[in-house]
C-alpha cells in the first residue's frame, strides 16, 4: 500500500514547507482532501449517517478543537454543533430507558462496552471543547445544559 500511495507524512511535509499557498491548493493531495470534505458534507446534509460514520465525524471535529487554524473555522459554529448534533446523542431515549428498566448488566454492557460509538465520541468532543477551549466554550455549554434542565 505504501508503495502505491507513498508515505503521507512526506507528502504533507513537502507540500506544507516548500510551496506557496496557491501551489499547495492546486496539488493533487489537497484536491483529494477538498473532495473528501465535500463528499462528507453532502452525506451529512442529504443522507442518513451510520453510527460508525457519526463516530468518525465527531472524531474529526474533536481533532479540530486544539489547532488554532481549525478552531477558528469551528468556533463560530460550535454552539449549533453542540445543540443539534452532540446533545441529541447524549439524551436519555426510550431505548435507553428500556435497557435501564430491563437487565442492568445489559444496560452497563451497552453503555460502556463499545468505545467507537457516537455517544462516546460526543462525550469526548464536549470534553475536548471544555478542556482545550475553556474560556470560549465552557460557560456557553454550561448555560445550554442549564436551560435544558430548567425547561
């Protein structure tokens, strides 16, 4: 595989260091990334996303929290993202209630058994926001949760 694709670290390093921004945007590597993001965007807006795909979307956004360049793009939208995408995954649902009322061992197994779920990724995303961008996000997230609990 690496013989065909090459080492992605060397490709990234060569493209980031040696060329100016216009040349980088024209390279095959960045064009492929642009199409991957565009495809993900169209899937997100027009189609149903599997739980595994939702997990990877959360993982991607979690990775975007710490670097300043990606945080500047995510920052204006993080409240909407928390309210409309992360929060619904963390809500108590009738399915979770049925597990809670049924076998407690099954509930625990389902709740904490698999780490590659949208629920665990949403939790990690919120921890990343609150931990890495505390001044900007923590009080807003806390206010959102307070309004939900109050209403």
